[in-house]
C-alpha cells in the first residue's frame, strides 16, 4: 500500500459517513500511518522496526508495502496540515474496538522489535492510546467476540 493511497484521510476530515468497506480501508490507513510514524518516534528509524512494520501490515491487512513506503510515511512533513494525533482523534469514532486494539497491539510489537524501548517511544505510545481513547481492555488486547490465534 503506497502512502499516496491514503484517500480515506480526506473523506474523514471532510466529515463523510464511512461504509464497512471504507472502515476496513480506514483501518489499513491508520495502521500504516501510525506504525510508520512509530518507526521514527525515537528519531532513529531502525531497519528491524521497518521490517516488523512490513510484517504487521501484511499480517493485519494482506497488503504488501515497501521499506520506502514506510520511510516516506514516517516523514513528519506529511503531517504539516494535521498531526498524526489530530488525525487519530478525528477518526477514532470511525474505528471499532477491534481495530483500535489491533493498532495498539501492532504499535507494541514495533516498539519491542529492536530489543529496546525509549522514553520517546513510550510517550508516542501513550499519545496514540489517548488519541484513540482506547479502553484499558483495548490496550490489553481484550475485545469481546471470538478469539483468534
């Protein structure tokens, strides 16, 4: 998924209602944007983190993305008009509990992938959780419904 494919961002900021299909696309976009920015949260994009993000995107969405896609998405300049946190705040109501929990779990995986978690990564994680208004259960990965392994 190329960063240029983030078309649902404009729909959400425009206040459009979101269909189930669009919700899934939105989830993919939020996941990609959040994880890409996470790679740069400690001001040092590690290859192991980029590879973990690629793996997570493929596992969660079935989409493939390149290292370049992730590195471009991690660049802060892409968020000149709307910070990631502002974006997450604006879309949180359009994401279901399972999607919020999935994003948070994926973020956790990325930060632990390089065997060290920095204070900046902890701050980023907390900011994302707050912006999504995730419940403690969502942060723990507990979502009502069938359990998949």
